[in-house]
C-alpha cells in the first residue's frame, strides 16, 4: 500500500512538471512570433540626427542630480562582418591604437591576423 502511494505521488509530480514545462515552452514560442517588430521607444526620449548622419538620443534623468551621462553606441564590429572578413574589425581596432599619443607603440602585435597583413 505504501509503495502504491509513492508511485501515485511521483505520477502527480511528473504530471505537474510536464504541464509546467509545456506551459513555459508555449509561452516562449508565442513570444517569438514578433521578432521582426521594432522595440518600443520611450516617448520621453528625444531622437535626432545631425547633418553628418550621427543619430543622437537625449533623455532626462533625475538621478543622480546635477550629473550628465554620455554613451557612444557605434554600429560597427565583427557582428556586421561577412564570413570573408572575420577578424578584420578586431585587428583594425588593435592596430588603430598601436603607437598613438596615449598608447605606446608595440614592437609587434601578438596576433597579426596574417591573412589581412
């Protein structure tokens, strides 16, 4: 009798777990229906574009008081490279700072990406 009770209890737990997983997966699949939709933008956000094509976003923040925060988002990098360009952005980034006013020149860059040199 005790063994039968344990088996029933396990069956109930398995059923609950199965229903929970199915519910979670169906919700996740429904959420993926609109992957191409644009993300909503806060209506308080001011968006503009300069004559050189730079897009800017301005939003008022009340905290911290008397402080300004600036972020620069650049739409470049390896994520935008084609397969035949893999590594070029990273290599260019390192070489651009090799021997500037604030970065001492290195005698040789460790990973010169020979297929680009």
